[in-house]
C-alpha cells in the first residue's frame, strides 16, 4: 500500500513535536534506524523536517515517513513521560492522513492514550 505524501505543514508539525520529545542523539538514532539521511539543520525541528522531507521527495510517497512515525511513537520510548506521549499522539491524530493512521497503527496508539473511543 502506498501512503500519500505528507504536506509540508504536516511534516513541520510532526518535526516540532519530535524536537520536544527527543534529544539530538535520540533523533539521530531514530533517523538512522529508518535509513533516513540527515541534512543538518538547527534547531532540532528543522533538522527533522529537512530529513523527513528529503526522504519523502526521494521516495515519492509517505511510506518511510509513516514507518518512521511508527517507530517514534512506540509507547516504550515514552515510559515515564506521559506528557510527551500525549502531545505526540494528539498532534499526529490531527495531521496524519487516514491511510497513514491505519498503516502506522496510530489509531490503536491513540486509543491507548484515550484520545479516541
């Protein structure tokens, strides 16, 4: 299944939440785990935005960005920090296309955070 590309605004919102949830080294680890090359940038949100945008352009779809989001949303990563997991889940539920939600299992994650019934 091919996931439509995310809009620049969606990628920016996701990147801003990532910047608040992860350190520079954690962000690097997540990007490398998804085979997403880094293009530099400061602050963190611009670094994430640049990397995710370039990957999506190269792939001509949102599949690898959606897979990256799934890894980033892993509830285990947020153990002991419910605030970040709640904020991350709220933003993603607002900005992810429905096909991406199904693909990255966002709905089940949101349900675990009680964002949806």
